[in-house]
C-alpha cells in the first residue's frame, strides 16, 4: 500500500513547525469517520477495530522517528493508543485528523514531546506513569483485596537486546538514553491483582470497569509488561479486547482473563489504569 509522508503545520497540530507524520489516506479517512460518528464509549470505539490484523513493529518503518498513524495494522500497544487517542478527541469535541495526531503524540511520547525514539514510552510502566501524570489515565491500585501483590519493576530488556529493536540497533548513540529510561522505573513498586484473584466476583466487578486498560505483567527478565488490552465484562467473567498475536487480529478473547493468564506461566497478574 502506498504510504504518504506529509508535513503538518504544527501551529494547529503539535505547536511547532515541520514535524513529520507517516500515514496512509485510509488512516486519515477512518480517523475522521470515527470522530464524526456516533460511537462514544471507549469500547464502542475499540470494537470498530475487531478483525484488524495484528502486525508487530509498525512504529519502526522510518529511518528516523516520526509519528506513525496506522489503523490498518495494530499490535497490543498501538491498538490501545489508537483507541485512547480517538476517545480523547471525542470527549473534547475534536473532529480533525490533526486533532487526532496531537492526541496520539500526547499519549505515545513522554510529556507529549515531539516524536523522538528516546522519548517514546517503550515500557508500559513508564507509559502508565506518564499518562497518569498528564491526566489521561488514572492508575488504580486499590482496594486490597484484590490488589494483594506488589510488583517491583526491573527493566533492562531493550539495552540487553539491542539487535531486537531495528531503530535502536541502527542508532547505537540512543542506547544511553534508553538505559536511563529503564533506570527511571527500575526499583519502583506497584500493587497489582494476582491471577488467583481474577474471579467473577462482585468485588472484582466493582474494581475493574468496562473499558479499563489492563496491563498483563510478566516475570520475563528485564521486562515489566507482556500484553495489554481493554477490560470487557461478560456473564462468565472478565475478558480482554485486544490486538492478539495468537489470533493474529483484534479480538474479544473468548476465554476469560483468568483462564488466559493461567495458560501463560510468565503472567503473574495485572495492573489497571482507567481512561
């Protein structure tokens, strides 16, 4: 598919001149269609993407960092960012593609900085902290129970696996900045819900709301989070609406989140943030 690279006037979009955005015409059309449509809740917007193919590394398509808008191919993080940016626009009555780009930048980069690989919120712990600081989401860590466990973050995966990251491998001068990013969250502690507590109870239903962002934690060395998606309550319990690498598309996971976590030994539990 032909890709368009344009220069937007950031007086209207980002507040400075000549920043680049990578997108296709279909992306901009779909953004405007959703912004001018009747969907209002975060799950209404998220369901608009059911069936969209799962594709990893869609932000790594340029030699230098640019704001990438791709609604045709999503991974778990870009799915959440896309939907959240659209919801932010809807809440504020914003209806243009430029508005959407500005909201996406606020969510994806530290303190809404202009596109810069070393300012992209690569670790979801940092993503949650920064978006909470910006007032975009609220970190939820109570009550106890079900928030009975504590995660101590220890991140170094990117700087110990540089070759796994195309842009970082091509720019070794960026490694110290990414190492500082890792150090900034390592040692922090956050309360979380262990998977044993993910039962279909009145308590859990009161603690997690439809449309909350679920961060599935991991015990893989050097990482903090393994997967993310949106909370959806059904009769049998809590499910995850997500861009799934297993199903190769955006799906509402048919098994409950509790069942899903018990099938993955590397997933001890979840953190929650609320848009």
